[in-house]
């Protein structure tokens, strides 16, 4: 298994210790997970015994509740070699999931990463499933990374070595690869928009593809013209940085011995990502407050790239194709205008009513290119609408589909790792709202009501009946404030669910 596809990953060695008594662990800090209602029987009980009943006494005194994401650092606990014992709560024992362990591990790790640490040990629990171990390992490696790309003095420092005690080594390795994926997406989204623009994002894709063995094609303007990607080109025209389209391919689906024909016969799973590297709104200019975080408008692109890199590193037995549309939405002299009519690659004409509804226009062409790959299912990720955030809040992604089993598979994958998603309806009545007086469709609905759905209805016109699910991540992709388990900024939303989806066979 290849690891460290993340450039500049720095330290972050992760090792395993098959089993060790808490008192013999050689580390600066030990993290133990504790459920509500006392120390129970697992690793918390072992730590309690090693420390002469410290945890039990603190629990009785009400100082340790085991409630979710409570993080209690105990210094100089008796009976341990480690100078610090961190007790992190995981809530009711029967409600512990992989997603809860991801957040709990990230919480402990984020706390400890406030200072440089050479060795930190995490105590897994023998009762955990391998998925739970994976997600806990991933959480620990994500929580120690903050938003420090541009800071002279970083606020978080990766541990030199993370030691997972009593955890199966394969699960620990997979967890580490998943964390690299999430951290890659976070890094790209956290980069300043002057550093990450269509060509530099495409360069990042090429680097990652090289490291993980993905095939890559980068379409420049000439190719986009030849391919009639007028929608992407129109949105890109207002910027001095020309648009790009990136295609990534991974072939893991051919079972050994079945030969080329068997490989070619299976239609791939497809991911599509919105990669607007900065969204000023174009001539329908955004106000300053709304524009500040618009470097996050390539979060869908970052997530699909990162998920593909993770899937390839894990060597999952599926075929995958990824399409990424990269543009900067600006107001330069050649910018596309209100009233323009664009003929998208599939021949549909689009009347532009608002240049800030640019994501759907970009995706129109990317979806059509991907449809040409004859995929079994398409899942697109996009920070598409503020309306989705109004509907579902900042922590829940919206799901929209033309095929219920496809949507159910995405929702199940998200549930598996504790990311929150909610499906919104796609009634045919909404189609009326995107009818245009002069073209086939217009790029906004009538008024702002149901804006997340009319955007999805627009996208549906470009998938040509392929089973498809659109995930609007405008809320969860980026968080202005920090949480116990993560510093503010990019979250890496939907990377883990896409990996789970691929594991479930797509
Ligand atoms: N990138 C924005 C959506 C967005 C909003 C992402 C908040 C992340 C956080 C998108 O391109 C946009 O501007 N959408 C408009 C659509 C409208 C003009 C129909 C919106 O949501 O206001
Ligand atoms: Mn916009
Ligand atoms: Zn946008």
C-alpha cells in the first residue's frame, strides 16, 4: 500500500503496537476513549487499573463524563510513563459509531497538536470493528493538522510518531491513507486563490496522479474549444487565468486472470467536481462578505481528486473516472454577460440570468464529457448554492438524484463514516422554473425559492439519463469557526463517503 501521496506531508509516521499495558507505553501522551457511564471493560478500564482507579474516581466526582468529544487532559497521572493522559468522551456505549470515533480521535489529537510532540499513543479498543479503527486513525491524523499554510508560527504541529495500540495493522494503514486524502482536500481548499487557480490546480492533479498511479488528461483552452466546451469557456472568459478540465482514470476493477475484455466490460463509477478556484460572482458581483470565503468554491474538485487518490492508494477493486471543471469566475473585459446565450457541449442552450450561478454552467460541460465515458453512476460534488445552506444549515450536504438506488448508496456511505447528508425532492414541477424565453433553459430559477433544487434540476439536463446523484456541499465544505475536532477552514467534506462508496462497489 502506498502512503504519503500528500506533498509536504512532513512527519506523521504512524506505527502499531500489537498490545501493551498502559503503564509500559513509551510516549509523551496517551489518549484513551471513554464512554458515558463509567470506565466499562475496554482500554479505559485498563488505564483505570494502571492508574490505581484514577478514572473511576474522577468519573464518580463528576469530573469525567464520557460525553461526546469531552477532552480532559490529566497531567502526571500515577502509574504511567507518559506525562499526559488525555481522556476523550465517545458518548453512550451503544451509540458509538465510526463517525463518532473519527471526531473523538480528532478532538484529542487537535488538543495535543497545540504543542510539538514526538510520540503520542492512542489506545484502540478490542471491541471496535475494523471500520471503527480506520476512522479513529483517520480522525487522529486529521485533527493534528490546522490551517497553518500561511502562518510563520503554526498553531498545530503534527506528532513525530503516532502509535496505535491494540489495533490491527491493516486497519491502521488504511486509516492513515484515508487521512492523507482528507488532509489533501483540506490543504487545496485552504490555499489562497492567488496560489491555486485552474492551471496550478491541474498541476496538483498531475502530481497526485503521478504518486498514486492515476491516468490523467488535462484539457487546455485549445482542447476545450475543440471539444465544444463552450459553457466552461464562457465562465472562464472574465479571468486572466484560463480554464482547464481534468480527467482522471483509475482501473482497479479487472479481477486477476480475467483479462482485458473483462476489464473493459465493466462500466466505471464516475465522480465530477466543481472547481471554481475563486468565485467573485462575475458581473453579478458578490458583496465583500460573501466573497471572502469563495476560495472554497473548488471544494468539490478537491474532494473528488482526493477521494480518487485514496481509492487508488487503497487499490480498491473498481474502475473509476473523475471529471474536474476548473475556472476562475471574474469580471475581466471579456467576461460573460447577463443575457448571453451559451451552447453547452451537449447542444443545450443556456440563457445567462446571473453570472454568479456559474457552477452549474461549468458542470454542464463536465457532466457531458463524463457521460461520454458511459459510467454506471455519476456522483457530482459542488459548493453549488447558498440556498442549500439556508435549507439544511452549515453541517449537512444536500442530495439530489434521478435514481433512488444511486442516492441511497451515497447516503449509506456518508452514514458509514458519520457525515451528514439529506435528500431534497426533484419533482418535475421544478423544471418549469428553469425554462427560458429565449433559450432551452436559463441558469437560475424564478426568484430564489427552492434555489438548491432548481440548480440540481439544471444539472440533471446534462446527465442524459445516467443514474446520478448531486451533492451540494456549500455548507459543510468550509467552516469559518473551529469545532472541538477541527480547526476552522476546509473540512475535507465528502472525501471519506466517496471512498466508502467505492468500497461498497460504487
Ligand atoms: N459558490 C456559490 C455558492 C456558495 C455559497 C458556496 C455559499 C459556498 C458558500 C455559487 O456559485 C453561487 O454564487 N450561487 C448563487 C446562485 C444564485 C445566483 C442563483 C447563490 O447561491 O447565491
Ligand atoms: Mn457563484
Ligand atoms: Zn460558485
